[in-house]
């Protein structure tokens, strides 16, 4: 059947799997970006650098302290998240009352500085990270590497856990309320500045967690997150600024669309997400899941 | 007057460059129900916000149970036992009714339980899974009041709870406010609707241009009605 339209099934499913994995990363990263934007009103362009830091943290933990992958999955996000907390306390908190442009300049500049420092110390060629679960299954129509299947499942679990945390818990209710009206939430006795710091730390930790998951698939390199942040930003815009479910669905969906584009018309695969973004903004300016304010 | 709970002296407040309050002073005893009356723009809402610590800049003195709060952030002030119900009600659209009710954290023991609050506002229980902003105006007002009863706060700051509501709802809110006073809450009420205020309050402070210009007890109101009407421009 597939041969009828001239596409061998291995190529189709291979690209779909690749799309799904890319989508898993888009979803995890856009989730953090969306949560941070909702609370801080800052588009965190340092997100890609923080994703890279997660991968590096795992790589360094393994190389220097012999910490295994599974422990890094917990440790690296905590370390990078703490770095985020410091960043928020020292720099970001000073710009909340200013125009979005300042947040963009600050976080974008920080990303350049961080990536530059990593590049200076470790070069840009990248280092491999050993696959913690090698092997795979032959599904008949394609070969499924075990680790990649794990990444897709792990990303789904992480996304749903984040969604649950925000939509169904008390802390999540504080977060949602403070996103809408921080002044009133603070007047109820909640320490909103601390909540903002915590949100940023969690969002950054989520980016680092994605970085750790990416380490065995990609080369661990200083620039691994540079282009990603643009795509992820597009995902957030398409999903609707600040919408959690929107980020998850759009992340996975766009990964798949990108994969399919690679099968049917490869030259467009780098731009298809931005074309989708333009179309969505024309039809629904608030994004697919966004609410017009 | 009973033991003083809240004492405000020479309170000044600013929004950006505009100087709104020019030395407001008043006090409330524990268990009292006091109103701030005055025309639009007299500074009533700003006074409430300044007591709660949510204006950009304020000076002077605001003591609650003898503790100075004027340099404290609003979350610290709330934790002393003050609770604020804003004029625009501030219902969160991303939270359902029950989440809205449960949002403000307990600041002291002795607040009302959720079931007591539902007894007071049966409509809210029926609609507890609805999105907060899908309620009618009256229900949203009840939610905004109900929300601050759980926390154990002893002083309630209510900003125009009757604004824009039908007479039958205004009457219901009046009953509720009297019940709350009966339960021992101290209430500072900002009102435009003097007829409503007169039915519930012990004392009235009349504000004009960012000052308190007169004080009347509930008993004085009848003989001073002409003066009061002149103040309020009715």
C-alpha cells in the first residue's frame, strides 16, 4: 500500500518515530517555556541553553563522578534548576515591570553568554553520551531502539505529571491564580515573589531534564539548544501562550508534522513549523488552545 | 468602643505621580462594623488598598493589633489576620468555584469551615465545579466574600460588595454582613450605597479628597441626614 504512493514503510515509520521523539522534546521544552511565561511574563530565551546545561551536567556527572544516567535524571535538573533560581533572584526579578523586549534581550543575552562559555571550555564538536539502554525491537515494519521508545514514554509521563501538578494541585492553583492576578494572590498572604522563583526553577529544571534525556540521542554540545529554542517558541505561540495542554499537544503534533514533511517534501521540513505558526496566527491569533484576554 | 483593632494615622498614598490620600485617619474596634463613605474618587478604595499594602507607595501609620504594618508587603499584612475583598471581586477564571474558595491560605486558626461557608451561600455549593467567572454577578460577590472567611482573618475589608447588584441580592448581602458581624468578624466596608451602609454599620467615616472629613455613629445619622446627603451629593 505504501509503495503505491512511492514511500517505503521503513522510511515513513522511521521519520514518524523521529518526529515523535522531536515532538517529545518540543513538548517538554515548550511546557517549561509556557509555565515561565505565564508567571514571569518573560519569554525565557535561555531555555535552550538550560536544556544544553542539563545534558552537560549529566555528561560531567558521568565523566567526573561516575554518576549513572538514572541518577543524573534526578540530579542534573536539580542542579540546573538551582542555577535558574539564582538567575531569577539576581537578574530576572529586576525586569518584570518592564516591556517584554527587555526580558527577551536579557534572556537571549544570557543564552549567548552561557553557550559561549561552554563552547570556550569544551569546544563545539560535541561529546557522545553512552546509551543507558541499548538494543531494540524489530516491529516487523521497522526497528525500534529501546532508548527512543523510553524517551517518548518518559516525555509523556513528564508532560502529564506537569499538567496534573498545575491543573489539579493546590500549588498549581496558586500558580494559575498568580498568573491571572498576582497582586490579589499576594494580598491573600501568599508569598508571590517566592512562587515566581520556584516556577522559574521548575521550568528550568524541566528544560534540563529534557537535556538529560537528549544526551544519549544527540551529541552533548554547547550549541545543541540554540536552534531548538526558536522551534519551541513557535510551538508555544501555536499552542497558545500560557496554555499547558496546548503546549503538550502542539509539541507532539508539530514533531509529527515535521517528520511527515521530511518524508513527503524534505526541503520544507525546516520551515514547516513556522508556516504552521503563521497560518494559526492568521486564523486564531491567541493560538490553538489560548484564551483571548 | 472596644479594644482598637486597626488604627490608621496620617496615611498618605500615591499611584505613580498622583498623590491620592492626604493624611487619612480612623480606627476600628474589635467586632465593629465601620464604613468609609464618600463620593467617587474620594479615596475610599485607595484607603482599603493602602491598609492591605497594595498601593505603590504609602506613608504614615497603619497598626493592626498594635503592630505597625505600613512598611510591610501585602502577604505579610494578610498573615496578621486581614482579608481583602476587592471591588472588582477578583474571581479567578482559571479556577473553579471550590478552588477559588480554597485559594487563600489559613493565616490563623478559627476560620469558618467549607461546610459553614456553603451553608451561608448554598448557591456556591451547587456550582462548586463551575468556572469561577461563569457565575452571576451576585454569586461572584458571594464567592469573593466566602473566600476570605475560611482563613481565620479577623478583619474583613469589603470594597463595595453591593455594586451593580439587584436589590434582592443587595438585601441578601446585607443579611450576610450582619451575620458575619454576629460571628465576631470586624468589618471595614467601603460603600457608595449609603442606604445599604446605614442598615449594617456601627459608625461611618466620611471621606472627601483623600481625607476623613467627618465621623457619625449609627445613632447620629437620622438627625444629620441633610449634612450626610450634602457630603455624598445625593
